[in-house]
């Protein structure tokens, strides 16, 4: 459960002390891996804002952070069945993702993936990507961005934009770029 695994720092130490059944290390450089795990335990993986249109930017940043640590290898493939250290790090990745998506719309997806796949970080990350990159979610993001762009284009009355034309234009361009990230094109861009 989450309460047992919430101290990532202690999990990092535990994970790196494990060895395979023959008493040898499983190919992980303990000092380097410990440093990577400790960076994440100090809060480098930010909590997701729960704003759908921010997901792609959030995931790029989270993926970059995770790829600098031992967790990164488990974003692309699950650990080998005999790799006990890898399994343990993969489980720690799951709990990092649980923490980052706790209280968001995807919380149920993270929980279900953890239950179905024995707290596998690999499977949890894939479930998160499938959820936020589903056609329905993308259509919703695209619709919201188009509405914001239209509002700016019509009268420029968005209160978050200062009255200068340059700020208005920059806001418009930023929203159009976000729409492109959401795999949609603004017809007037």
C-alpha cells in the first residue's frame, strides 16, 4: 500500500541492497543508481497539475527526469523476470507515479494498473500514456484550446493577457503551439 512505500528514500536504499540469487549484483552501479534514486526522492518528479492540456509538457519533463535515473530503463521495458533489483526499482517507479498522479483524473488508472500488474512502473507508465493520449481526451484538449484561441482572436479580452498587442499575439501563438502538440492544426495559423 502507498503508506508503506511513501518513503522513496528508504525504498531506494532497500532496492540497491538486493542482489540476485547467486549473491552478485544485477548489473547496477550502486553509487550511481543510489544518486539517481535519491534525486527523485528529493522531489524532482513533480505532481501533475491535473490539467489535460499540460500533460504532454509534464510527461516530457518527467520522462527526462526519470531517464537520468535507474527508473528510466523501465519506462520502455519491464525488468527481466530474474532481475530482482530491476523488479524492485520498477516497483519504486510505480510508487513515484502513484505519488505524482494522486488526486488527479488518472488516479484510478494508476491504481488499476498497479493492481493488475503487481505495482509495475512500466505498466503504470503505459496506462497513464494510454489514458491521456486516448482519442476522447485529445479531442477534449483540442476543443478547449480552440475555444481559447477563438476568444483571443475575436476580441482579445482574455484577462490573463495584458493589453499590449505583443502579449496578445504571444498568447495566441502559445495556444496554437499547444494545439499542435495535441495533434491538431489551427486553420488560420
